[in-house]
C-alpha cells in the first residue's frame, strides 16, 4: 500500500469514527468550538485568543463568540497580559475542566465499550496509533497539489 492509499484508508476510518463519536454526544453537550477551546487550554495552558485560533486553524473572529460564552459560563478566565496590556490571556477554570471531562465521558464510555470488542493486540495497536495520530495532527507537512482530475503533475 502506498502513502496515498494509506492516507485515503486512514481518512475514511477517521471520518467514520468522528461521525460516530458526534452521534454519541449527549443532548445539551458542548459545541465543537467550545470543546476545541477548552481542550486546547487544558492541553497547552493559558494563552492568547489569537494563539488558540492559530493552533486550531481558525480565524480569531470565528472564536470570539465562543470565548465570550465560555467566559460568561465560568469555564474560562480572561486576564490582561503582563507583557502586553492590550492582549488578554485565556485559561481554563476548574469548572471548565470538569465540564469538559463530563462532556467527553459518554463518548469515552462508548469508545471504551467498542474497544472491548477488539483483541488485546488490536487495542495495543490502537493505543500506539493514538500517539501517531497526535503526531500527524502536529505535523507541518505541506500537502502536494494535484490537478482536479487527481493525477499528479
């Protein structure tokens, strides 16, 4: 299997799993953007709104409403930057960490049950793959451009 075939197979599997995990979201769960922001702040610690947007490949303006709603709900805190008083620093609150964990719990439960249908070797392979998927998510590789017909030039 060449890298293009592997990429297609991986993308297909990730899209199907992503769709299933979205389906497993409970009613009233956090929006995707709220999960993205809270997850980023939990993983990376306090940072500026622009840094969150850049890291998550979004425009800062697209997340303004999300930041405001999270702050109003007490899930993130906003403070003035000591380095640049014009900038603000966002951080996840204890309540934000708890709400994020609760929101993810049902999907973790479903995924854990689904993993239970696999062999121990398959589970270990997926655990290893999780690290590789995070590595791919952080990769700065520039995709090759191909003509609309899909053939390489």
